[in-house]
C-alpha cells in the first residue's frame, strides 16, 4: 500500500507542477508556435487553472480519504489516470502523459486488495 500511495502522490504532484507551468509561464516559454497565436495562451492558462484545482482536490482525497481506507477515495482517485489519459488523447505527441496514466493506474491497482479484500475476509482500514 505504501508504494501505491507514493505513486498516486507523485502523479498528483506532477499534475500540480504541470498546471502551475501552464498557468504562470510567459507565452514565450510555450514550446510550439501554434500556442503563441490567437486565444490559445488564454485557453491553455484556463486549462492550467482547472488542472491545478483538480490536482489540489486529488491531494485532499489522497490525504483524507485514501489514507483512512475509504473506498470512495479509491474510486475517486481513478480520475487521475483518466486526466492524464485525456491529455494524451488531446495531443497524441505527449506520450509521457500516457506513461504517467499507466503508472498511476498501476498504483491504484497495487492498492486494490487493501480496499477490496478476497471474499470471507474483513475489509481492513488502510493507514
């Protein structure tokens, strides 16, 4: 469970850092020339703010719900790999987002038995 928790934490922190980068970086830092034209920087910044608050929410769920062994938190945190996957699907050249999605899903799968024990066993609180 410890490794799963660390993997999920790193995913949320990476998302938080990427969101901060999108939100506060100057337009000249954005890599592709298409990002510098028209309304794209504003849209990217709005996306960054949304991503920022989403990852703060994920960290709250991680520290409050998941560490206390709440099943709803385990289900809720599946939004993290789905978020990374959606970023990959928007821009297929960002394979790193797909890799992070797979690693994050792996972290959640590692913690499955802690939240859903085999039949006949009592579910234990994860701490």
